[in-house]
């Protein structure tokens, strides 16, 4: 097993870097660490690492990769051999603030990055004059879709040490969504079974301390005349219990702001929560509010780590 410490960061593709910077930093309040060429590096208020969200200028929207921090540098060599033995694409890779890392693709084709040491710039938790927008605290979780859900879950459990907190069954009692954690949050990863032949990225999520910040996000985007960027919410999930709102940027990349989920105190005692098909609205929104069709059927493609191009979308 690769000793993963936590979910670390997400790199997303945007077609207009200035507009994306305006959306994520000026409006929503992610702190800009720096801009370097075709990249903007952002982080939350409580994050001391160089970045947790990277905006990468590209010809089309989508996911570049998801980053995870490992427990020690020796884990990278072990991971390289383990991943190669599974027949997965894997290569040495470095990024801004990280000199030594591994880029690989999961069995479902999701690009992921492993590293141990990232440049530390210090958090801004007490620098209240820097807090703006929705006061995003830290990267909380990611959500993606794959064709073979069970194979992806098996990989995350066996090789990355994750365990399921909750699952959703369809009308035939077949698992179609899984929520998984490593550090004890309600989830760090959510995966759905894809209706397409290619993997996709649904959203990244930032934690906020107060529901008022979620509501403030809606006020900010509405006052900026970006009504169409408010996709879903505010609401409350049945799964994970968290309050939420989903926004979409100028390229239709999706971001969620989230608060008040639970913590798994004793993982060895945890029993996976099972939601049945007839609980769909209750588990998706505790208040029973309808889910926009776009949220259920639209996601963005992911990069092929070998070519840098987007995977086939069919």
C-alpha cells in the first residue's frame, strides 16, 4: 500500500487565464500565491503549502491531474514500482514548488500526482485583511467519474489506503456512487459510474467554516451578473450531511463550497452507510430539492498524461 497522507491539490485547465483568475481569486477569494507564465497558483486561508488549486491555460477546459501528498519521500520509489507492476501509466514529474513527484493514471484513467515535499509559504488564517470572497479554508474533496467503478474503488482501497464511508445503489441494487476517505473527513474522494466510455472530472470542493459563506458566494456571483454560474444550491446533502453550493466558471469547470460534514473518529468501527434508490432525493439533498440535469450529466474531460491531450470523449 502507498502511504498517502491526504488529498493535496487539483490542476484544472482554463481557456482564459485572466478571467479564471478573476473568478477564483478576485470573486471567490482563493489566495494567489503567484502567477508564472500560463499557470496561476492558488490556496485556501488555512493552507500553508504553495498551492491547492492550479489554473493552467489550455485550449479547452478539463482536469489536468489531482495531487496527493505521501507520508515520506521513500514512498515515491515504492509507488513507482507498485504502479508499474499493475500496468499503469507512470512517469517522474515535477511542478512549481515540487521537485520530485510521480504522475500516473488510475485503472479508470484519472490522472494523479504523488509527491512528498512542496514549498511552504505559510497560511493566512490570522491575516484577516486577506480574507475575501467566500473565505475558502482548504481543499476538502474531489469528485470524478469512471467507467468501471468497482475496479477504481478496489485500487483506491488496496493501493492508496482509502475506505468507503457511504455508497449509493441504483434500482437494481448495484453500486453507482462511492464516497471514500483516508484522513477521516466524511470523504476526500467521491466516484460515480460513468455513462460515457471516457473518464471525467466532476468538481473539486473547498471547505468553508460558515453557511453564511456559502450564501455569500451566491450574492457575490449574482452581483457580478454571473447568475448562470450558480448551478445548484445552497442546499444540504443527505450523504455526508454537508451544506453546499455548486458554481461553474467561465469554462464550465465546476467548484463546490461545503461545510458542516462529519468526522470519522474510529475508522475500525465505521460501518459504510448504504443509500438505496428510493432514497435518491433524500440522500442527494436532505431537503428534497430537485437536482439540475446539468449536475447529473455534465462533467469535464481529463488529460492523457502521455500526450497532454484530452482523452476521447464518447
